[in-house]
C-alpha cells in the first residue's frame, strides 16, 4: 500500500510539473501585466560576467514568475490563503479593511532629508516668491487599523528643519501646509493610492486659508468618468468592488503640454476621457505623466500665478485651483531637470510656489532630477 501511495504521489507530481512545463512552452505571456500596471520582466541576457556577478538567477526568477501560465490564478490562490486561511492582515504590505485596499510603508527619513536638499536647491534658482510646502500622506494613515505606515508629521518635521530659512536674499522660509489634517479615509479611492478630486474640498479650503485664495466652485460641474479598479486592486489579487470616478469640469480651462522633442507647448484636453480605459484611469487628469503643463483660465477670480512642483496627485488638484489662479505651471522633476526647466519657463517675481509631494516621492526622492545649476 505504501508503495502504491508513493507511485501515485510521484505520478501526480510529475503530471503537475510536466503539465505546467508543457503549458509554459505554448503559453504566450502578455507584455504588460495589467492587474499590476507594470511591464513584465524580460529574459535576462546570459553572459559569464552577469553570472559571476550573481545577477542572472535573480533576474531569471523574476522573469519566470512574470511569464508563468495561469499566473493571475496562482496569485489569487496565494492571496486567498494569506487573507482567508492564515488570517494575515497584509500580503507584502498590501492590506484590506473597511476603508478599502492600501499599502503601508514607513517614512524614509534619509530620503526626506534628500528631498529637503533638492527643494532648497530649486528655491535658490527662483526669484523672490511666496513659498509653500505640503506633504500628502499615504492613505494607510487613515486606516481603521493601526498599521506601521507613513507618518506625515515626521516627514514635515524633517522638511521644515531644512527649509525654515532660505538664501539670504529671501525674507522668510517656507510656509508648511498641514495637508494631512484636511484628509480622511474617504478622501481616497478605495482601490487606489490617489485622492478623489470631488472629495478634497477640505484640502482646497485649507490651502486657501494659508495661501490667501478662495476657489470659485461655481465654475465647475460634476461629471462621471466611469467605474475602475485602482492599482491596489491588482496587488490585492482578489475580487473587489470597483470605484466610481468623477471629475470637476470647468469649460474655461485651457491646458498646454510641453512637447520635449520640439520644446514647444501644445494645447490639449484638461480631462482626456480616452485615457480612462488605458494603463491608468487616473491619466484622464492632465493626461497623466507630463514633465511640464500650463493651465490657464481667463475667467479666474484673480490674475495671480502659481507654480506647483508636484507628482501625480496635483493633476486632479490643479484644475480646482485654476478657478482662482489665472495661470498655473506644473513641473514634474521626474521627467524634466532643473536646468532644462529654466530654459523653458520664466518665473514671475511675487508669484506663489507650492512644493506638493506624496509619500511615494518623499520615500524615493532620488527619482527627482534636481541639481545645482552651473554658473556661467
């Protein structure tokens, strides 16, 4: 009987391994892992140098996992075991609770200090302006359970300590905006890291109190974009209800995007609904990844100008602020460097400047292409 069990066990094992091997041979993996919103790993180049450096096996392991047949089914099975059987609160940092799906990460103090230095360098190159700084916390800060997540207060303290004073030509330093106090779990999409544009009125009001403006919400009409599942839903790997995306439409806004190939601004849509069903639904706001964008509104409440050094969160915030500011310039240093920026934009003396970064950038500030300009 034991011999029969052993034979059956070996046969089942061989069938599983052999079947998956055959399936893998005929399987054509997708180039983009849609659920995880990333390009799959490519087969690493095999060479003696790469093998000796110990890099080949790590790269091949990731490639094999990304191209494995029935990959999404196995990811779902693993998630079901982690959350349902072992009753863990998270899987690789991704948690699920009454407020939706999130991912916690602790504050990277070294990265925050590097960000402060980079912001200081940018400020040195600008004329006399009104400087403001805001930290957008990770949504884990508002979870119903106490996760060891990003602490906005720690990041604010680190940034403020470096930016309390500016170069001698300035009379004062940055004004800190306590953005986290105006947010809650309901301010964010349930399945994504971003905040919902129609749920950040308190943020706009808080900014107005510190920056002395009042957004004209009568210029907007609420429009429906559709249902979607955010980036966290793909990481969660289990079925979850979708989010509804709404946006605030203002017929007076005009958006101009920098074409880095021609170094010319080209007018395009503020909300491009064609991008809603693309790689990231959040790209409908100011067309997603853009190095340099200018928003203009001839019916704005004032003639003031605002410069925002930003990440993706400001894509949905800026159209609201443009009801007050006649001109808003948005700069994303992940895709444009400081020296190039100064060849494309002339900064207005006395305008407002807002550095607004979320937890993802604060913890990975090395992605910002900022460096000290060389004197001529």
